[in-house]
């Protein structure tokens, strides 16, 4: 541990007692017999936390606390007060002390308070550095983040950007798949061409074909004039096929042919028309699972999955959540003409601890809400949504010997299933393999936990996968 603690007490025996007790618990402890000596020690640096008695000869503990907070704001102060002296305790906190400790000092209680105080200090320093980190952080396009997971994404984006190879961007909702597609376009030699995006799940099947491939005049009743499809509109640039997993099965062969031949035939047209667009597809669904269920052609998957870029969920990006939150605070505070100086340490701790199932989109909405509602110059815990304030990790922890504290097996299984699903990035195929369940069992359990929607429940109730007709089937060797 070796955190550097300074004990200040004019009772030498008390100093020795606290020093020896804390040293056995891994702390690096020094002692001073007066407030003046303590200020000299602080001026030399290398002190993270001060524990001072309230009643000192000369400078008292309250004055010392005020001097420390003013001169060394990163140093946390704990004040030892007489038992039951609430008035003195309140005065100490008002002077800037993190907490107070009643006499006689219990070493176990002091150790716990020290751990909390040091964690508070670390978060406070991190929040203080956040503004510089936001300004200095390097990303890629509109992405922001410095985590190893995002650095790997940046590397893939950089290497794939100037190629015309088809790219498949995967990731949970809210991870920034369209940002990735735009970053690829803006770093490519096609940057001066159009960026055309279409959401395959947002357009009815009867209209999607005409949107993609166009139609000629008179092709159907309402076709009063010819229409150029998005493939041709994107010529010279990039066509982004978002949510490609939702592409109607009947339309997938025509899409496959277009990608293979680099030509399209408008509805009602007699000739193939060449196009010159780079294709980027995206999906928040497991396409391999969709192939197994007969909802997506395997040969189409092979065609779009030339270069795959998997965007990590926010929960796998470490401190990026706080970095992004700081950027959102700046953006929304400027919009609303508010002066907000980041987060309190407790709010930062909640942001770092929360799992963010909605990823960056959820974080952005959360911070926008906090900026709108806060009445302070810092975002505090009370400004965060209840789901963030009250979040409890799904990590499995079984400790202690008291039977009343041990969770039932059903709860242990629930935590473990959700933990495995989180660890594999939400892929239910991989989670089922790790857990040793078949897919129907996993879906049923997730539905029981309230962790899956109605659509997945319907999929789980289908029974065996639908026959895929003439679709290619993967051999057991390649599974």
C-alpha cells in the first residue's frame, strides 16, 4: 500500500501509537508534534493525507486544516475530535476536513476511514485532471478515448481507411458505429465524395429496394418518374448500410449480387448500372447467430465481413467514461450558458462504476440531464439518474461465514450469467458456449432476469432454427 500519512499530535505517545498501528497495515507514516512542523513537512511534499488532533499546542487543528486545504488542496485532512464533540466535528468539516474521528481512536475504524479518504483523494485528483485530459485527448474522427480498447479500434480504422475493401462495424447500440463509418470516409481518398447512410431497419421492405437500387419511370403504379438509388447516389464516396442484420431476407440475394458485381439494376430496368462506392455495413446483432437462425445469408456475411471492426462497449473502456462525461459537460454547459466545473469526486465514482448498458448514447443523455438539473457549479451524485446512483455491480462475490449474508444459488447464477454476457461483449452465442447452455435456455434465463426484450423471447420460442433452403451451411469443422 505505502500511502504516505502524516500524523499531527502534541502527545508523543499518541503519535507513536497511531504510527505503529498504521505501519503494520501497510501505510508509510511520519509524525509531527505541532501544526507548524506539519506545514514544514507538507512544504517538502510526499504527503497524501494528514491526520491531526483538534487540540494542539499553538496552532489548533481547525487552523491547520484551513492552511492545508488552502496551500495543498490535493492533500486530504482527517481531524481527531473529543468524543461527542459534534460542534467541533462540524467546524472541522467546514474548514475542509474530509471526515472526523472520535476519541479514543479505534485503529480498525481509522484504517477504513483512511481507505475511503484515499479513494476520495484519487478521484478528486482524477477529476481535477479531467479538463486537461479532455483538451489533450487524442481520438479518431469524432471518437474520444485513450483506453487500450479504443486505441486498437483507432489502429484498425487507420489501416482500413484508405482501402476500398468492405468494412463491417459491429458493436452494441450506442457505441458509435456510424461515427466509425464517417471516420473511415473522412480519412479515405473518397473524402470529397458523398457519405450516404441508410438504416435498413427504419424503411419498410416494400420501399427499401427502391431506396437502395432506384426505379425507372412506370416500374409500378406510383413511379411517375425515374429515381436514382442510394448505391448510385454514393458513387465516388461511401454507402453506409446501418443495421444490415435487419435487411429483409428476400432482398439479400439482390444486395449480394450488387456487392459481387459492383452493379445495380433499378426496379423495372433492363440493364445493370455500375456504381463506384465504398461499402461500410454495421450491425448491433450477432450476424453469425442470425445466420444460424436462417435470418441472414451466410454468403452475404462473407461478402460484407472483409474487414471487421468491433467497437467495445463503454464498460470495457475504463476511464474513457469519465473523459467522455467531461466533454459532454463542456458541450451542454456551453449550450445552456451555465458555469459547471466538472464533477464531484462522488459523482465521478458513480460514473466510473456504472455499467452503461446504453453505452456512449446513454452517457450523453445522462450528462445532459445532469447539466440541466444541477444547481451547483459541479455535477454531484444527486444530479445523476437513479439507475446510476443506485447501480450495483453484477460481479459475483461470495465472502463471509454468516449464512444470513450468503446469497441463494439462484442469485449467484443470475450474477454469473450476466457477468459472462458482459465479458463477451453481449454476444449470446459466445455466452451460451461459455455457460454450457443451449441458446433457448440462455434466452429463457435472460428473459427471467428482465435482461432481454420481447423480440428475443419470440426467437427463443421458435424451437429449432428455420430451414435455410439453398443457403450454404457451415460444416461442423468450421463451427
